[in-house]
């Protein structure tokens, strides 16, 4: 508390969490979505214009629809526009699913302890059981608990790194957008 914190007091950031690594991945997916949505909207507008022209104009658009109906249909097509959430999912969704799988294995191990406890009660209540069965059951209790601890730590480590990557990508995108507006 007597010495001020300096940059050298901080831990080094992992290279895969740096903006130089995170931002290009996010930008690549964002640009791919923008390109896809622009192509979809252009294709839709060309189809709508050609259908209006074939219908004789003046309220005879797609299937006799008016321009306001075409506008409402275009709003329905708005789901094709690029979105930040969709970009985040496409960029980090695989890692997130990996974290879910790890957590699922951790949660499944909760069902092992009652079964081990049942075996241990059977061992204690039966005087004919060899002693090594008790040692094996005790070892299994220990191993299951250790595996649960390792899995939950791996899960939280992965989720926190995904959180940092998402925050880094969003801050980078917002910063670049604000620089473009100035």
C-alpha cells in the first residue's frame, strides 16, 4: 500500500485475449454477415421490383400486394440484417458449446457420489467384504471430487476467457465505429 501500482505490477495478458487476436476474428464474421445481408436485401428488392413491374405497377406487387404490404414483408425479411449477437455467436459459439459440455460432465458427476455412497454403506454393513474394497471406494470418492473440481475450474476459465474476448471485440468495434463517426 506504500507503493503505487505500475504497469509492471500487472500480469501479462495472454496473446489469444489481446485485441490484435480477438478483433480480426470478430471483424471477419461481422463483414461476412454484412455481405450476406446486403446480398439478401438486394436480391429481395430486385425480386420485389420485378414482380411489381410484372403486375402492372400501381398496387399490383407480389401477388397483388400493395407497396405497404411489400414494406411489411421487407420488415419480416429484416431478420437477414447483420446483428451483433449473431456475430458473437458465430465467432465464439463453438467455444461456448465446449464450456457447456464441460459443465454437463461436471453436473453428471454429481450422480456418481450417491452411487459410491451406496457402495460404501454396503461395504460397511457387510463384514465379509475385503478391506481393499473400502480403500477403492474411498479412492473413487477422492477421484470423483477431484474431477468435479477440475471440470468446474476449466468451465469457469473458459467462460471468463470468452467473456473477455466478447468484451474486447465489442469495445474494439465500438471504438472503431466512433472514430468513423468523428
